[in-house]
C-alpha cells in the first residue's frame, strides 16, 4: 500500500509543481518580451529540477521506506542543473 501511495504522491508532485514552475517561467519570459517559448525544452528543464528535488529531498519524507533510497551523486546533480539551465536559456531562443 505504501508503494501505491508513494506513486500517487510522485504523480501529484510532478503535475502540480511542474505546472506551477512552467507557468512562472512563461510569465517571466512574457515580461521579458518573448512571445513564443519552446515548451518542450522548458518542460524538460522543469522536470529535471523536480527529479533532482525528489531524489535528494522528497523521497526521504514519503510513505515508501525501501532500502535503495539514496541521494544523487553531487557531480550528477551539477551536470543535470547545468543541462536544465541551458534548456531554460535556449527555450525562448528556439521558440
């Protein structure tokens, strides 16, 4: 039962937080004068951020208490953050 609750929690976090972060970034781009933004690049960047947050923080506060829970390595976190920042910068340019 804990696994199903954790899966539901993951889906809800990704949907709500992802939509909120994407909406904030769209508003930021609109205020900077960009009319069209490449939504695919922006979506990938947002979900990379959420993946990092989940693996390094949120997984330790959920219902699932499995043995394989561990944080992402620091080098991987830095690499994913650099990729997501590049995607956020490229989104209005590619749009």
